[in-house]
C-alpha cells in the first residue's frame, strides 16, 4: 500500500517537473524553433493572428511586448552575419540588398540584452536611405561614422539588428517563403 502511494507520488512529481520544465524551456528558448528564416534574419510572420501558436502568445505576454497584427507588420531579427559569427558592437557591417514591399520599414541596431525602457534608439527608415539605381541599398552599421547610409552601433557588446516592416502583406501571400531579405556582411572589427 505504501509502495503504491510512493509510486503514484513519484509519477506525479516527474510529470509535473517535465510538464513545467518543458513549458518553461519553450517560453524562454523554444520560440526560435517556430521562427521563419530568411537568410540570417528570423521572425514570426504568422504572429499577431488568431491562429498564432500558444508559445508565441506566451512569450509576448511574458515580455509585455505589443505584437503587431498580421496586416500591420512583421519584425525580423538578425544575431549573426552571413558567415555565422555573432554580431558585435565593435565591428562594422554592410547590410545590403532589397526588401519586400511595405509602406515603410525600419532598421535598428540594439544590444542583445536590450532593456525595454531604452529610449536612446538610433534607427533608419526606408524613407531616409539612398538607393542604388536598381532599387537596392547598402547600409553601413558601425561604431564610427561613415558616408552614405550609416547606422551607429550601441556599444561594443553583442548586438542584434531588428528589421521591422509596417503595413505589408508580403509575408501573408502564397509564396512568401521565397522572400529575400538583405544580407549582413562583416567588414572589420576594431
């Protein structure tokens, strides 16, 4: 009798630990598993809709982040360059190429462990940049000022690039998996 009771308690304890442990992992780290990747950029084009997966909803609720609706926009993040190296605020990068159609997009460089209360944010918009003849662009992201399209890095620690598209349906239409986002090439490090 005591043996059966201990067996039941042990089974329940293991089930609770595994259940809460996997849920915690999915909310903390697992969201990347459901991300859509476009080169070095990853994001959740399906977020903000009624059929958003529950882990994405939990991450948004836990972080307090306001999720844009599907037709309002989509956010992509890059934490590595084309070679797979993590981004650093002490390095210079070229972000080049083109973007899918959107009313406007913004690009910013943020510390990897960004504080949501950070109000000292530098960014570029699609309305500010100079484009090449074919509609492509090149943006220099570096700690030192550069001519042309330049975006300063926040510090010398790890960083991420955040590319936000507003008022776009480019990721809602069939075939959006073929969308091409800009490349991120490391130039040098100081």
